[in-house]
């Protein structure tokens, strides 16, 4: 019988969490791309806004935890990015912007940075 070490289990948990983070960001990007194609007045836009807002709200909650092991400067930068994304989403919702491309670009950079 093979026994897993605690460090092996923890590495698997971290790898699983990072994989899930990449998956939710991929989904957000897909929804934003569909919204950009259909326009601000589309059901796709509403779905993209609400999904993406939930994703980044959850990331901010996680980044704010004292147990979060990311470097404090990186955590602060990611929270700032999240705030910008949520403000842009709100501007799109209010029909003041259609900056889907900017949100998609930043989300892609963050997703690609998750290793």
C-alpha cells in the first residue's frame, strides 16, 4: 500500500486549486468574447458581467485572507486589478463602455500567470 506524504497531498491540492482558477478564468474569457460579439444589450453580455464579477469578487475575498500565502505586494496588485475589472464591468453594464477587449486581455494575462 502506498502512503502519500503530507507535502505530496498539499502539492496536489494547490495544483487542483490553480487548475480550477485557470478554468474559471477561461470561462470568463469565453463569456466576455461572446458578449463582445453580441454587444452590450445582449443576454450574453449580462451573463458575462455577472459571471466575471462573481469570479473576481471571490478572488478578492481569497486574496484578503491572512492565510493567503501569496506575496503581499502581489496580493495587493491582484486586488487592484480586480477592482479595475469590476469597475469596467460596471461601466459596460451602465452602457458607458464596451471595453470587453481590455478585460479579456488582463484576464488572459492573469490566467497565463497561474503556474
